[in-house]
């Protein structure tokens, strides 16, 4: 940022967050401190060499206009006192972009892989549950059994971090459960909640260790789910299924036990404020200010709408294949295809996301939702198994694109300091529609006798959600244009999001991640 407020474009994912410190005359600084007036950058002048010391360095934070705020307490940048008093101390932190971060990536990869590998393979578990709990006199068996996996997926996106051990207890307890309501609790609630406790931190922790390679690291982590989604169907079909449900759930619980141990590597690096009180901590965890950002609200609504039909293919695809292609015994190949293509998509779109500036990433996410919805509609139209394989490959690519870009888009919309809250609120909003989708599809199957209408309707919400996501960059440009109309002297361009210097918060600390229009001072 130049002294006249001219913005240097930079993407936080590329590590271009820079803040130059402008020397200020101590006498002039004392005058500003006493009067409380904002500093005019045009009045700043070079000081003699003897005065260019750390004690005269002051952080200049860009505001929405050309008026700049100055942190008038002049202490050296590395001073412990400065770190202790500054709530925005974490802003100057530079992630290592490697080193121990790759161990964290491995731990997060196992976390995502074990959670979503099991959930994405639930189609096989669903068939095993149907065989065990089938009742010829019950016309709503698909609806009832679908709640086991749907509750687990909903809980994954609803809860927030506590302990992963709960997921281990849930899976182990499911192996001893014999009734369907008890499995609602052990698998649907305990396993789902325990998985949620680990899933959100595995996304947020990457922002502490990576910035320039954040998209690549996030792609590697989410690709873990694809690797597990490729291997677990084979494990369940060839090894665990002959052992029965009890032994199957006991084997799966081992994955959660390993995950609980690996989660110990999730050590946050961003420094926390040392002067915060208990009330400040409560406000931090229940802060709703991310919803003040218009583009975040629209994005969250679009994603929550789209996921209503997201989990339906994973839940009912195996049952559909069994009804449509009675002679085949290779239905597990479809889940492996989804897992393989999803892994390719996560790695590819993660790398591409690093090259796409600002909110342009949302166009990729919106397109993936619309194509995913179209593929759901095409599933019942596939009369040959090979056609279904092609559809599943495209489903996996769309799945990989959506999940990989979720965290980077959240960082773009609200900044790294509030990305955890933004992702947490988004996952909570996703929980209800994601939980309701598979049981509703099962209810339609029980009523009409096949999955044609169920899959056709499941493709509508992703298409609608994709259309909503296309509006986010348009809304941002409109807000930026309105801001520039009100402040014609502001030199900043109108079509950037988070590709500029960090904005200032009301307490004077730098707060990255806000646009000119949506920064609430």
C-alpha cells in the first residue's frame, strides 16, 4: 500500500498480503495522538537517518476512503508488549508453507479420508442394513433405513470440534447394536457428531500452515476422502461384508481411533490475543458478524440449497443398481469410480483454484453444482451399466471441485481470521438439507416403487444452488460500483475481492479478508 492509498493487487492464497510501514515525524505523531485526528498521507515526509528507528515505525491501515488510521503506540514490531496489546497480532503472521505443515496435511488427509470414505461407501452398508432390518410388511423400509446414514452426514456438518473419540465410540457401539433405533443413535448421532468434531478443524488448520500453497494443500487433504472412497468399497465388499455387520463396524472403528491420535498434530500457529477476557471469548465463538457480509449470506444460502440432493446418489445408488441391473455384482465399482474421479478433481481443481483470482473461484463451484444436479437427473436414464459408470465419473469430478473450493472461498469472503466461524456456520446450514435429502428420496421410492422420481428431483436443488452462487460475484461488483460512485476519488478497482491490502478493524488492528463495501467499522 503506497502512502497515497494506491492498492497493490495480491491474492492471500499467493502470499501477497503486504503492509509497508511509513516513517512518520515523532512531533507530528504526537500532535495526531493528542488531537485524535486521522493522519493525512500526503503530509508525511522522510525523516533523518537517525530517526529511522523501530520506535518510530507505525502501522498504517487502509480504510474505505483515503483517510488512514495510525496505530499511535510506537513500539518495535517484534516487541512482546506490542504482540500482547494488539488484537490483530496474527495479521502479520506468515505461514511456513511447508515443513511440519505437511505432517498436518497427512493428518488432515486421514481425517477427511476416514470420515467421508466411510460415508461415501454407505451405499454398501445401506444394503447390508436393508437385509438385516427388512420387513416384508413394512412399505417404508427404505425411508427408515436411510435415516441411519443421513443422520450421520447431517451431524458431520452440524456440530463443531470437541473430540474425535466420540466417532470411535459410535462405530464400536454400532457393532453391538441390534435394533434400528439404537443404530440411529450409535451411528447416526455418535459417529456423525464425532466426525464433525474433527472435520472442521482439518479444513481450518491448513490456513495456519499454508498461504501460497493453500489450494494445493486443501486439494491433497480432501483427496484423502477419494482414496478411501476407492479402497473402502473393495474392503467392505470383499472382506468385511462376509464377516457381517458387527465385525464390519468394528473394523471401521479402527480408522477413527487412528484419526483421534493424528488429530494431536493440529496445533494452531496464529497467535491469540493475551488480554482477552471470558466474555470476549464467548463473543468470539458466538460472533455472527460474518452474516453482515452480503456475499457470504448469498453463498451460504446457495450451498445449503444445493446439498439437499448432494448425498442422495451416495446413499441409494447401490440399491438402484440392484433393482435396475439385477444380474450384476459389480455395483461397488461405481463407488470406486466416484472416489477415483473425485480425487483427481480435488487435486486438479485445488491447483487451478490457486491460479484463479478472488471470487472467480465461485464460478467453478457453481458450475460443479449444476453439472452434479444434471448427473443426478441422468442416473435413472442409464439403461446400460457403462453409461452409469460415465455418470459416476462426472459426479466424482463435481464432488471434488465443490469440496476443495469450500475452504478457499470462505477465506476469500471473510478473511482468514474468521474463516473458522464462516465454515462452521456454513456446515451448520448444510446439515438440515443434507440430512433430509436421502430419507425423502427413500420415501419417494417406497411410494412409487422405483428411484426414477427420487433421482430426478434430487438433481433440482444443486442446479438451483449453482444459479444462486453465480450471483455472488455479480452482487459484489454492484456493491463495489456503488461504493466507487459515492467515493469517486477512491482509486481501487471495482471487480476485486480480497486481492487488496487487509482492511482495518475498528480497534486499529489489521483485519484481512474484507472488501471495501462490506467492512463494518
